[in-house]
C-alpha cells in the first residue's frame, strides 16, 4: 500500500505524514501532547474518563475500511494526524493563481491569512467538546452516550489536525497559536472561544442533536470550502475530516428524528391530535413539536452567524488568494475567478428585506450560507415526512435568515421567522413564541434523566433503527466504571 494510505501506530502520535522522518515537528507535537491530554481530562467529557467506550479509530484513509472499533478509555484514544492521499498533479482550482501547481509550503504573501483560517477552524473543535462536556450525566441511552463520545474524540482529532498544520508550517507563531488553542475556553468571560456559537451552552440532549445537525453542518460546509484550498496540506486534512463529519451530522439528524418519532407516537397513543396542546403532550413525558421547532430556530440562527458577514473582503481575499474556495468548487463550471460576476444578497433596506446584486467575490460568505441552508432544508423535509407518516398534522420550517441574527446585515434589525421586520418592542414581546424560554428549558431538563441499562432508552426518544457497527440492540456501548 502507498505510504499515505496506512497509518503508523508505533509512536506516541499515530500518523500518515511520515512524522518519524520529521524530528522537529515530531518533537513539537510530543511537547504539545501532555497539555492536550491535560485539557482533555479537565475540559473533556465529565465523569467518564475511566469508562471503556466502544469507539472507532481511523486506521487508514482510503474510503473503504478506515475504521476499527473497540473498547477504549477516552484519554487513551489514539488521536492521529491523517491526511487524505495526495492527488498527483493537482493545481490551484480557483482565484488569482488558478491553474498553478498547488502549494506544499505556505505562500509567504498569504501566511497571515492562512494562519487565521487554520486557527479559527482549530478553535471550534475543542470548543464543541467543552460545550458538550456535561451531557454524559443525562444520556438517554448507552448508544447515545457512545455517539456523544465518538463525536467528542473526533473533534479532539480535528484539533490535532489543525495543530499539526500550525506546528509543521508556521514555526514559532504556529506553536504559540497551538498553545492558545488549549488556553481559550468556551463561554469564558476573559478567554472565550473565537466564534459566537461556540460560546453558547449545550444544556440538554435536544440541544446536542440540534448542534450536531446545524453547527457540525457548518463544519461540513467550511471544511468543504477549505478542502478546495490551493494549500495542499490543508486541502488533504480537510478532505479526511469530512469523512468523520458525516457521522456527526448523522447523530444530529437521527437524534432529532427519534425525538420527533417518540413525540408523535405518544400523541397518537394518547389521542392528542393538536400539536399545540403543549400541556397534554408534555404530560406524556415527551417534547412537544412546537418546542422542538423553537430549538431548531435557535440553533439554525446561531449557526448562520458562523458564516460571517454576507459581504466580506476577508472572504474575497481568501478566494482570490486560492486559500478558501466555494462549496464543491471543483464541480462548478464558471471561470473560478468571479472577477466580473455578481451574486444576489439579502439585506435590510429602509425597513424591508431586499435582494441586491453585489460583486460575487465579496458575497462568498453569503453563497456558502445559501448552500448551507439548502443542505439543512433536506433534513427538515425528512422530519416532515416522518411526522406525516406518523399521522400528525404539523410542519417544521427553517426560519428566515434574518431571524435572531447577531452577525452581518441583519444584526441591526429584528425579524420574525417569516422575515417580517419588527420594532424592538414587538420583538421583545413575541420572542418567547419563537425561541426556547426558561420554562421550555426547565421542562426539557426535567426529562433529561440518564438511562444506563443496555438496550434501554429514555421515554422521550425512540430507539435507533440499527446499532453502531451492527451491534445488537442490548449491546453495552459504554462500560461505566463504578
Ligand atoms: N463570531 O469579514 P467577515 C466546525 C468576525 S464549524 C465572532 O465576515 P470572514 C465545527 C471575523 O472573524 C466551522 N466573530 O469574516 C462545528 C472578522 O474579524 P477580524 C469552523 C465573527 O472572515 C461543530 C470580522 O468579524 N470553521 O468546524 O469572511 C463542532 C469580519 O467578518 C463571526 C470556519 O469557520 C462570528 N460568528 O468570515 C466542531 C472556517 N463572524 O478578522 C467544529 C474558517 C465573523 O476582522 N473561518 N466574525 O478581526 C472562516 O472562514 C471565517 O473566518 C469565517 C468569518 C467564515 C468564520
Ligand atoms: Fe470537527
Ligand atoms: Fe463535527
């Protein structure tokens, strides 16, 4: 097998980048390693550090059979540095350098821009682990508990992926950035994580599923854009990260589906036809559909902020430089330079929301966000098909992109989920109808009691259709140390 397909598991840091032949980087990573383990033990999953967890570990990077399953204590997980195979003769796919051979070293003129992109990407990975660290205490099943931990260790690996690039290609300031990635803390007043949504709480399992559906999907879009990069090491690392991201979104999508399923089944069993009869639905011990919609509204709008400003010179510069492309850039059939193109952008003008054509280069964040919204919509369609199949009359919708925004064109205005502009007083009076309030949070929290018997599920969520790695229904995915 070619050297890049198999992973060397002999040393402290599993890798397919030939770390043994690169003593400087090997040393730097081995020096960073104890701080990482320390971070994992103090900021990673609370209460389960000694438990044996049925986890998958990457043992190769070829599409078939890269995963190996087995019981591992999380601090002993083999976080590796894995790059997708190089593509021979690859050229820069877009921007001013389109058609030139891809870079194997950092182009000096773009060093700062590239480092910033890598640091921002790297910062989100440990942030999500921190946000989710208390969830183990209330897991609805051992199956879900295991999936949480799988997502967590892979986000840890994604941090390793960015830290490798910083150590290998950015010398001393790369080392400092790598140290800072372990220093910032989600939600901390003095040293918060870099992007808004990564400082929010993930208080309950419905939030976790919404986060992995909506926010990990931003991860997918951003990684897909960075996978197009002319800086080949970044492209290759993001390509492999994307294969892991698929599971994170599966956890979110299926978790939300199972929650909806259980609610609809309970409504049918109790003869409740009206989804807005919240009191009766909640009395069945399931989460009413309007509250699920509110959670959706919250996580969707928080995640839209992660796309930055609709109109952004940062994004234009990164594209021009060949560092960050569009979603599926290599499948698009325009000139990949966009110098004369325009793109429609939504913005508030004189109290209403209008579409304006702006130079396409400056609208790349908006474009990626549009692709993201379309991707989210397919999940919502599946949930609605499920609700219909279960005989309940209710439709989930994605709120308007102007709803509840803090970044970009809509940060200055208030809008309802249909995109009607509201004055501040109306927004304040009505926001509780659209976003979860304290009472909703308390109700959901009241359902969050752990279920730790193999094959058993909390009453608010349906069991999954199949086990992980084809394991039977009563498989003990996590052996909790008592
Ligand atoms: N919060 O020109 P603009 C994932 C700042 S998720 C705070 O619009 P740009 C994952 C911005 O930094 C994917 N600040 O920005 C998911 C800039 O500041 P400076 C993460 C914000 O650069 C789940 C200023 O506003 N990866 O992997 O075009 C679990 C002007 O903004 C925010 C990436 O994001 C915000 N939301 O766009 C685990 C990819 N938005 O520089 C993991 C890398 C903007 O003027 N990042 N600002 O001081 C990027 O591509 C871009 O930095 C962004 C922002 C898309 C984030
Ligand atoms: Fe990630
Ligand atoms: Fe993820």
